[in-house]
C-alpha cells in the first residue's frame, strides 16, 4: 500500500491514496494552519473507525441481521506531553434495525476488535481501546 502527502501551503497538505482518493489535512491556526482539513490524529481515529465499521457491517450482513443504520462514535484521550499520543480510545456503536439480535451485534464488534480490524489491533498495542454498543429498533 502506498499513499502520498503533498504540501499545499502553510500547514495544509493533500493526502492521495493508492486507490485514487484525496483528502485535505490541515493544522490549527495557532500552528500556522487555516483549519481547512482534517487533523492527522483525527484521521487516525477516522481510519480506525472506518475499518471497524466495515468489519461490523460485513459480519452483521453475513449474520442476516436487518441493519438500517450503523454509527460508530469514537472518543479519544491524549496525553498532555509531546508526543501527544492517544492514551484511551472508545468506540460506541449505535446499530439500528429490525429484530436485531444483541448476541450477534456483540459478536460482530468483538470479532472486529480481536480478529479483523487491522487498524485497531495495531493501535491497541499502545492504546487502551474499549468498545460498547446500543441497539435501536427501526
């Protein structure tokens, strides 16, 4: 896998993926940015959340669950000293659907966390990562 990060101006960069997509990254004004894009540490959380969400949805589909919506709300804490690494990350899944089985949803999230999500499995070597979920009847 290869990606490319190209400087635009100030603290703004254009990230280009091997699959042909682009995203703007930028820093806050106090660091010389213009706040015109996602911060790199936010991008890490977005990547992990996307990876886990894809896993969860694939598992729920294979489990023949009638899902109408799936949202992962991710919160993270960072240490105060440089490097300001994450110390805790929490994924809260809100899964909406008809007649969803709690055990199937729990298993999907557990499998993603422990077996399939490359991003969270890599990050958990350095960060305390927790998960929970709620089911909303459609």
